[in-house]
């Protein structure tokens, strides 16, 4: 079904967030309230993690912008509001952004429209049943590593859709699940970890930027 920005605005109440990456300005639509996306009977179930622009997304986007590997094909997993992929597209990558949540998918399309992304390819993607044809030079994602049930599907997706000399770039806060995931990935990939410290007036937050490159073809 073709996306309609008019229909989107009739369906969702939005605010905007302004971001500047390497002197390029971006504005993203975000939900005005999370109430419509939360099951009041079980707040912990399917909490809309997609509904904010995470610091890790911006760390990842800034890294991609600094590389400017023009014409590289890039697959974004769990795009959420679309910040990383949209910014990457504006810095010359050939981007395919993917989402599973239906509301996030609508915001992803709206933000691509809002930022005048002419070439970004937006697709629905279930990691457990991926239906994407092409291999990619780069696979990226931010704040993906939460549930152990996703580890094997992500591993299979990486194996199937990363080009032989490609790289995987993941960004996120430090969690117990991170070590378990990387222990699994170490069977097939060289792993480099970079730490980015984000400072505010009273806090310091560490974001990990993780780069995986293949040891041998799986």
C-alpha cells in the first residue's frame, strides 16, 4: 500500500526533534504521547522502544557520516523512527531501512518523506522470517541486543545478507545481553569495540559501537 503523509497526520499526533549531524540539519517526527502504543494491562509487554531517538542511533549515524562511503549498500535493522538510515542516505549510502512494528513502520515512512529522502528503500522485515533478496556491504542497527530469542535469527540474517567482505555495525548501551550475543558472534566474526562517552551536565553515558567482520565465509 502506498504511503500517504496526509493519512499519517490524520492517524498520529506528533512532535518534532531537531538533530544536527556533521553540519547537516534533520528534523524527525516522534509520537506526541506513548499512551496509544502501550497496553495498560501490561506496561512491560511490547513497550514501544521504537518511539524515541536513542543516543546509540545518533552515535551510529555520526560514525557512518564520518566515513561517507558513497554508494555502499546499507541494510538497517530495527529502524524505529529512522534516524540512522535517513542520515546515512543523506551522506551518500544506498539505504534499505527495515521495521517490524506497524506503527514504527508508519513513522519511518513519514520521517523519510519529511527529510526528503529520495532513494531510501523502506521494507517490512521479520528477523525470524527475513524476505530480502540482495546482500549488503554494511548491516547496521542500534539498541538491537535485548532478547536472547533474537540472537540466532540475527546470526542467520547476518550470514545470509552480508557480502563476503562486508561489515556489521551495532550501537547500544552496555547490557548483560551484549556479552552473550558477542560470545555467539565470535565464532564467525572478528569483533572490535569502541566506546563513545556522551556527557551531559550531571551524567556520563557510555555507548558501545561494535564492528563485526567475517573470519571466514559461514
